[in-house]
C-alpha cells in the first residue's frame, strides 16, 4: 500500500535515500578528483599513498563539464504578451533566484554527475518564491513509475550545526511536515553521534511541526539524465585503467631516477685487521660521490626503460574514453594535434547532439519549477513558459556570428537569428530593438542637419 501522510513516507524515503548513497558517494569521489586509488594494500606507507594520489586525473568532471558548458539558459518569457504581470513576476523570480548563474548550473551538474537532480520551490520569508537546486546526496523523491519526472513524495534533509539539530521536510500528495532530531547529546559522544547520524534513516526523527495540509503535491521537479546514469558512470573502468596507466608510468620513471647498481667479482668481508667491512656505508649513493672500488671488481648499472609505450597506451585509453563518452579528445588531452579534421567534426557533432538531448530535460524542468514558483506567488496562467538558451552548437563568438551571417543570407529574420543563433534573451532582443531605433533616429537627424 502506498503511504499517505509524511509520517508514513518518512521511513520509506530515508531508507531509499540511504540505499542510494554508496553509489552516489562513489561518483562524488570521481567528481572531486578523489577516485579510488590503483591497486594497493591496506598497510602501504603514507608516502606511497601520496605517490598514488598524484597519479589520478579528474576525467569525470571533464566529461560532465564539457557537456554542461553547452547548456546555458539566457532568459524566460511567458506567452506572447511581454508586458503582463505574469511575465514581470517570472522574470523577477528568474533574477532574484539567480537561475542562470546558480540554480540551473547546479541542477544540470547534479543531473550529469549522478543521473538524478532536483529543483524545489519554497516560500521565502517575504512570501516570494525561492528556488533551490538539490543534490541526490541529501534529497530523494518517490516518483510515478509511468511518469518518472513527477514526484509522489519527497524528502530533503539538512544539518544545522549551530542548533545541533538535523531537519527533514517530507512532502506528500496533500501537504508537508517538518521533522527534527538532535545531532549531539553530550561532548563525550560527539564523534560517535556524527558518524551514526551521517545517514538519513539513522536514529529517531521527531515531528517538529504539525502535518500541514495544502491539497497540493510536492513542489519538486525531478531531472532524470536520459542514460539513467551519470555521464561518466559507464566509463568508470576506463578512467580507473587510465589512472593505473599513469601510475605505472610514474613508477617506472621514479625507479629510473634510482637506477639499480651492482658490484660483480666478490667483495672481501674483512679488512686487513680482520674487522667486518660495512660496504653499504662505503658505497652510499649521493650526488658527486666517488667510490674507490677494489681491483678486480666491476660496477654494473641497469639500463633505462623506454616509457614511450606507456605514454602511448594512456593516449589510446584517452582516445577510447573520448569516443565512448562523446567528449572531444582535445578536452581530455589538451594540445593533442593528432586527430583528423573529419574525426574532430564528428566528435563535436556527437557532443552537440547529446547536449540538445540533455537540454530538453533541463528546459522542461526549469519551465515546471518556474510554474510552481508562480503558483506560490498567486499567479495562475495557462500560457506557455518558454526559456531561451545559448545555442549548444555555437559556443564561441566567431561560430555564432558566422552562423548568423549565413542565416541572414538565407532570409531568416533578425529576431530569429538573435534568439536561436546568438542566444539573446527576450530582454536583450527588446533592448536591441530600442537601440536600433535610437540609432536610426540619430542618423535621420544627422542627415537632416547636414542638408540644412
């Protein structure tokens, strides 16, 4: 039976949230550049662990960020009337919540990194809507199996260290309720309580408010990555293999800095007076050291190992990762010049197609959360909420204006070019029209004065 009240949903949602954390934590390590170290034992020395850490490269973030850089929202519009109160409210919500610079960016990165991301519409202190982007590390939503973007119930928990209290808000189909729990009981239990309370389902939650019945479902929008996984998640083994290859190359290079030496011919163990000879101290390696080797003794030194095959192996793995993740090879290996123009164009096209696919998800989610925010502020509208975006296939200014010239030659209107190619926001397009009218008026006045 499906739970109904927040109290009934609480144990269900916290258990599911905690069950997802091992996977989320693993992906988080890759995002933070703290990927699991290559093969190592439990008792390795700290110096060797530091050496291993230096062999990791943060490819996971590069895969996600190269895609996120092409998903940049520009502005918002509601319907065709640009002067209505609804449009003004939507644009204020967009501006005050820093949708472009913060919320959209965070929500997109969470979706690309962890496969799932959330946006929540809250009621602010002044009654205005507040929109936040929430990570699956601290939030979970139970969704309709036939409409996985629609939340049936959701939980968001956070820790207030100053109040020594954890809070969790649970939304259901008809309202919400806030729960809390103490983080620390006394100083003697600080460490134990921190560890134990690091999970949402640990300890006992107590009701901090009454069940508030609103008659509305969770003010939460779920963003699901089309893969069902993070962008780099299918390639974790390849990333691990690349890190291992870098480690092997660095180990080989480090060992060559201390090339192996041996003495052949047999050294005497006693001196002329019968005392033991400490040959280790006699032949102690040091810069500029000179050794007086007894007659008949030869010094052998190991040959240098060619590390070029190791370097080429890592490049081959990076090239495979580039192809499988549709990430341009130069993004993974800056300065690489060994990719053909045809291959580079094909890789860029694959990235653009993937960006358009992800853009559809984020665009729909942002429109939905703005709609919920407008409802919080008392605006009900049947008009379509539309967002403008930076064109994902034109990132640099040279690319944009080259495409704009070609579109103009094909007969496309200026507003269409500004919106679809140059990525102007509705406000920028309107301001550009005013600036153009001012220029035409000034030109007319100048020409009239010249004739006089």
